[in-house]
C-alpha cells in the first residue's frame, strides 16, 4: 500500500500517478453532458463559450493560487492538476463543438505529434 502513496521513480506506475489523468478524463467525459444541458436550456453559443473560457480561467487561477499559498511570491507554475485542466478546458470545449471526424483527426494529430516529440528529442547523456 505504501508504494501507491507516491510517484513511481522512473519505471512503473502507482495509483498516485493516475490521479491527474483520472481527473482530466472525468472532465472530458462530463463536458458533452454539460454542453447538451446548456444547449437544451437555450443558452446562446456566445454565452456557452464565455462560460467555458471563464471556467478555464478560474481553474488556472485557482491552481496558481493554491500553489502560491505560503509563498512570498505568486508561483506561476502550471504543473498541478487544476491548472492543467484549466489550460486544456478551452481547447477541449472548442473541439467538442466540432464533428466527430474533426475530433478523431485531432486525436490522431495529438498522438502522432506526441510520439514525434519523444522520437526526435535527443536522450540526455549517461551522466544526466
């Protein structure tokens, strides 16, 4: 059980490593339901878009605030879960408005691009 209370060093995976991806997955699953409800309520596309980007901004700022608690300066770092969800939420919303073909194309482009970054980026030296 102790293994799952922290990140795996470099090789392996623990439950702790799945927290952020799980939250991101849940946001992605919930977004179509939110869009459908707001559309059914008769909200205009402009209002839905404004709401989505307001939510994204608030998530980023909340993440920055929580990172900065107890610090003399504001920590503009975005490696925490809230900030990462906020940074991706606006793009996810815009992608959710597109057709399934565009969405699947985006998935393919993201996966291939991510693979290319790993494949083309040089490995650090042995003394890293």
